[in-house]
C-alpha cells in the first residue's frame, strides 16, 4: 500500500510540471503554491519509497501528504482547461508571460487578476501580446475595477472553468470576485 501511495504522490508531483506542456507557447514552470505542491508531492513520494525510512519520518510525510496532494492536484486541474498567455512588461520593462484563464463576452475577451498584478504589469490601456490557441496577436488591455463588471466576468469564468466552480464549492473562491480582483478587457489592437 505504501508503494502505491508513493507512486501516486510521485505521479501527481510530476503532473504539475507535465500538464503545462499541453499549452502552446513557452513552457512556464510552476511557481508559488503550485511549485510547493509539486515539490512536496515528489519529496513525499520519494521518502515513502525509501526502504530504511524511520517510522517517525514516514508518519510526518503521511501527515503532510494531504496538503501536498491538494496543492498539486489544484495546480494540475487548473491547467486542464484553456489557459492563455498574456505577455506584458514587468516593472523593469522586461517581458513576462502571465498564464491566465480567459472568457469571451460580446464586448471582447476578458481575464481577471489581482489589481496589484495588473498595476505591476501596466495593464491599463496597454498594448500586449496574447497567445491563445497557438496564435499570437496584439491586444489592448484595459483594466476595469467596476465591481459589476468584475463580478460578471468572474461568474462567466466560473461557468467555463470546472476547477473554479470546485474551488468555490470548497470555499477557495467566492461567488463574487475578491475585492482586490480587477477585470482586464482584451480587444484587438488597431491596424497600423
């Protein structure tokens, strides 16, 4: 049983890295909680395979496994559905690839993110590059902080992304967007 659980943890940890290969564009390694979940899952899986692992260390690994499993599964499931890459500058002007969920409305394509992230990348009336379905194109990113718009985009994302609905059911996301979240409208760049 320990062998099976160890292999499960190793598989889930590797999946966090591998799932990102399905999307077009540059490979973007996991970071933050996604990376933590992957590394913990791999570490726990490796520890549980060790034949001479002290019993106390085995119990510590097993106790930490639900957290690692949750983080790694969430990171993997979040990448199963459509993820786009928005290439925008960081504070120094260097291009950064932002991986985001996207939704389509009558008035364009929309993404959401914390306002601090939008400000850090100058996403207010900015020309940026969008990679979607293997196609790169120039878009104008316009930040909206009107709660009605932000919540409408949030609800549309929830209807599109099963992981967001699941996260809302277990309390990670609310039915409305968090107060620090803004919506970014993406419209085609004017010709010329």
